[in-house]
């Protein structure tokens, strides 16, 4: 049975949705949630969901083999970034080629890259005058938001939409599609 580890940096609503989606799934399970912020709400969500957690710092992530060792210990097959804001180091990328999946709250390649996360993305989309936004689910490589695109879903911008209103539309797309797309990738990866 393929085993997932979720990386998150904050609230963890996507991590919770993914975990709930795969709870009792016959072929895929969430087995670990990793976080780089000790007080992040995702850790509370993980505890409530009964999922083991690991909190780590920059040193252990970038300068040691602790995280790849932990992933190996948990027999993790796929990594999912669900609101995780750090670049993935080469030792993790090398251990999981084409098995690290991220979601971005805009239609890449626009509005991606270092510093483009959360409300900053929605503010940039509205400032651009674009008629639509959406989500991009993509594989992770050594650059921010530049891995191969797996899936995109779109939502229209209405006159007068605020960044907060756009965020709600994008969250609805994330909740609707992210776990389902992960399931398709894992199920079809033979």
C-alpha cells in the first residue's frame, strides 16, 4: 500500500482534507505529517487525526540526512507539499524522483516563485487584471514552482473580487481536487 508523508508549514487545512480523504482508503494511506514551524496549527490537526508528526528546523532539513532517514523509517512512498514553503533539498529530491507533489494557489507559470505564497499570490493575480485564477498541482524540483505541471483547475475573477474572496475560490478548488489528483498519480504509478 503506498504511504504518503505530508509537509505543511501552517494551518494545515489541505493536510487535513488529504488525510480525511485517504482515511480507510483501500490502497493509499497518510502515515506522517512533517512541519517546519513548532507552533503551526497543522500539528494540532495531525494529533486530532491520529497521524504521527515530525517538527524540524533548517539545519536538520538542509544539512543532515535526518528527514530522508525518517521517511525511510516510515516507509514513505510519496511526499505531498500542502502549504509547505521551503525548497526541498537535493537529498530528499534524489530519494523521491517524480514522487514529490505540490499545490500552488495560481495558474503556473504565472504568479509562482520565491515569495509567492498565500495572500501574496492572490494580491498579485488581482493586481494583474487577469480574468481567472486557479490551482496548479505539479511535481517538485530544485526550483520554486517550476516542476512539471500535473493538473490545473480554474476559477473566474469577478469585478470587485478582493484577495480574500479569491482565496476562498482557490481554497474550494484545492479541497475539491488535490486529494483526488494525488490518488490518480499514486494509483497509476506502476
